């Protein structure tokens, strides 16, 4: 079937609800409205109000009760309407979802998915464009995934539903309807913790994910360099071996992400490259990221998010060493 | 032993009904017909402003916008009840309050066009800029109210939250703090019956939202939010009480969201049009017009004159806002009270790489 990312995730959720009788979807406007981005469209009519639950407007409530549902034997798939509103649920994720397994020595677990739209480039109001993957990836015990294609979105969602862990599932709004892809109609999994080599190359390695994947692809095409592009897909746990194997071969690495530069996820990747591939490096590891402050108002967003030219300049710079 | 340990009730106030009839026993003595004409003009002005931003948005000249149409009475009634020194803490739909508090319209437009310069609210307005995350501002309002008490300013803080916002923990926490510290805080719930696609009954099993005050140990009252006089009265009383040191108040204004949540929303997906139609006769502006016309205080000529004047001011403000040119350096200059070395490096690199030019400017 041809599907954009919205349709692919919708299809995945449909298959999960069909297959797993304990699975429920909950969140604001996920029922009758089908979600503000229409990701849960049609599921309320198909599964009813008991399984596709319009909750009161409370992010901490949605995530906190999801944890309780999971502890109570259900399998909640929560939606927080925008990542910028999910900080209200941060306590529930840090203090509870992430720790139940370790503090009970695996006698309790929290199998749940928290979905939220992330990143910008679509001219939204304040707080609707955050890229928070580094916040959640810093918390051991949470799985953090972020697909960049409809195929990966569906496969990662189904895989996430089979994990016995809390999964933070980040969906880039800019990519929701950017393009369609031919994907299988039935269930399939995309491995969590495994990066995707988008294209092979020999001159340099670019590690990226989410909204920056199409930006990097275009920049590489324009640069005429042979770049290996790695789409992380899972931010935590990191697929370190795929990154290190590639960088050892190319000798050059750029990390490109939309999240802020300072203490961003690029720092983690760069540190691991320095640790495991320093003797193969022919240039310093570079990062291309948004500026080190919260996402601006939409009138300024193009000055803030990395674009193709910024990536191209980084490619030229790293190749000049 | 079994005994009743608490007994509470919630009153409903309406002074002007939907046919323009006024309950004289409740009408404030200070409220003459001249003031009702003012209220009418401000409500009409707010609607004209709303219509303008909506049309700018549809032409791609504004970002996402949250319309206020239908909620003019609760906003104008409460704004006019505030004294100059009182402090206004909004969410994201109080365009009418800004307007009636004399806030510059060109700055207002800059906010909705998507520039931080539109969130610059001069100290003289005693207000915060719009706050988008739901109900989080109610705690700031409690803190600002604490500061008024602490500084003995006699100012009262008035904050707004939607019916959906009452489901957020922060809302309860604010009422509880305000009650515990006996703060000069008036919290107005704009119950417009819809939180995007969810009707108010999806939010709570409580039959009124005003009764949420009871749990915090503070008084609560319900008012016809489409009755500008009723709103003016309950908010004036609440402010007078708070200014006299008698503490906070929760006011639930019953109104209706006649339009979409924001321009990104499509209500036809979840809301029966019949419901909207049923609210049309209860329009907040219409009933005041009926009242004034019956008393020969208003006519078509005055209406036209008013509309022309208001539109002229709105258009001038739009023109001024559209002259604005964003400077990306401003993003870096206002992150801290000082410029960190690492942030300066980022700014310098953006300039050296010519990034802002290649970025193609604002995405409007």
C-alpha cells in the first residue's frame, strides 16, 4: 500500500489494536477527532470509546495513568498532542516509567508507548516545534525512537508494541505528509536499536535522524561527495557499532540534528566516535544542529533550523582537512 | 458519629438575558447606559479584530491563530472590571482583554505573525504575553499575586483558563496556593464548552467547573459568560474583595466557542452544526445591541461610524506590523543576561557562513 507517515502509523496502530486485546490508545482528541494530525483517524469508530480514549486535558494525567494501566496489565499507547506539552509528564517518565524495572529487579515492567509529534519547519505557534530526543535519551530505561520514513514508522511502532519497556515514540510533523512510500499491508517489525544505512559512501559518514534525513540527502546529492548516510531511527539505545564501522572506513563524521547543539545528542555520538575510532579519523568530528536556545517563533524558524546549505558547507569543511 | 462537616453551593449570575432584558436588582449602580455603550463598542471592536486576524491567516499573512468570536462578553466585561493597577495573566485567546486594556495592536499582530517582538508587553500594561501551554500560567498568576501582596501594591491579578485547562494539575495547584496564602487572585474559567474536539463533559464528572473552588477552600461563582454586564459585575466584586484582603475567587464564565479551536482545527469533524446554530441567538453582542436599540441609544448610522473607525485603526496597525523586518541576531542576544562564549561562537559562525541569507529569511 502507498502510505505517508500518518497513514503508516495509523495502519500500525490498527494492527496493534487488532492483535493485542489489552492495547488501548489514549490522549487528547485522539477519538472522534482522530488526533489533531489525524494519526488515529477511524480507530474510534472501529474499536470504540473504551479502547480509543479521549482523555481530560492533562499530559501528566495521560502518561501517569498509562503507567498505571501498564502496571495493571493493559498495554497503553498514549498520545501527547505536542512534544512541547510533554514536559508536564516528565516526572512520570523519569521517576516512574524509566525506573520500575530496575527498582523492582524486573519483577515489574511498564510496557507502553508514548507517541508525540516533534520538530519544526511547519510554522506552528510557540511550544509546538520542539526536538526533545536528548531529554528522553538521557534517561536509561526509556527507549527513544524517531522514524524518518513511513516504512520505518510502521515497523518501529509494531516493534515498540512488542517490547516490554516504555517507548517514547517521536514523530516529526514535517515528515507526516512529506512523501508516500510503498509499505506492506500486514504487520512487520523494524528492529529497535538498529540504525539504517540510507546510502553507502566512502568519503565521509553523516549520522542523522528525523527531519534532517531528507535535508542531508539533498545536501549530499548537491555536494557530489560520496557520503554514507546513517539514519539512527533509534536514538537510545544507540547503534554504536554501525556508526563506528562506517567512520572507521570513511575517516570523517558529521552529526546533523534539529535539536539544539549544546548538550544535544550529537555530543553523545561524537564522544563515542572519539572513543572508538580516533585513530582512523582524518578530521575533527563535526556537528550541525539548531542554535543553543529553545525553538523560536515561526517567523524566525528558518534562521534556526539547519538547512541543506549549512550541511553542504559542513561537508566541504570536513573534506578540506 | 456521623455529621455533616462541609456544605457548599455554587450560584449562577445573569443580569442581561439573551433578549436584552436587564435584571435591575443586580445591575451595578455605577453602570450607566453610557458604560453599556462602551461595552458594546469594545465587544464589536474585539470581533472586528478577530475577523481581521483570521483573514490575514487565511492569506498566509499570520501564523496559526486562535479565534475569540462568541467570547467577547467575558473578555470585555472582565477587562473593563479591572483597574489600571490590576495585573492580567492570559492564556492564548484573550485578544479582547489586550484590546480593552489599551495594548498596541501592531504588537498584537506581530505575535500572531510569529515574532517574539510581538510578545513584548510594556510594563505599563501590567500583563504577560500570551501563554500557549495549557493552564501553566495559572501558577505564574498565583506567584504574581503573591508579589502584589508582598509588595502591598493593592493590585489584583486576573488570570484566564479554558474549560479544558481545568483538567491540568497546575490549575488546581494555583487555586490551592492562592487559597492557602489568601492571595489577590481572580481566576476566570472561559468555559466555551470545547477543548479542541472534546466537549466539556469529557473533562470532568463535576456538574460545574466553578465548584472546583470548593476543594481549594475558596469561593466560586458561575456567570453567563455571554452577558457582559453579569461578567463585569462578578469580576468587579471579586477584584474589590481581593483588593480588600479577602482572598481569591474562581469565576466560571459560561460561553461558547463559535468558531474553531485554532485555524489548524476543523470542527466539522466532531461537532454538530446544529449546536453552533442554537448558540447564535445567545450572541453576546446581539443582546446588548437589542437593549441599546430599544432605548434609542443606538442606530445603523452609529454602527457604521463605529465600524469604520475601528477598521481604520486595525488596518493602520496591520500596516505597521507588516513593516517589521526580523533580525536573526535578536535570537542570540536575548538568551541570557550575558553572552556566553559558546553561544557567541554559534552566532559568529552563522554570520561567517552567511547562513541567515541562505536560510531565506522568515518562512512567511
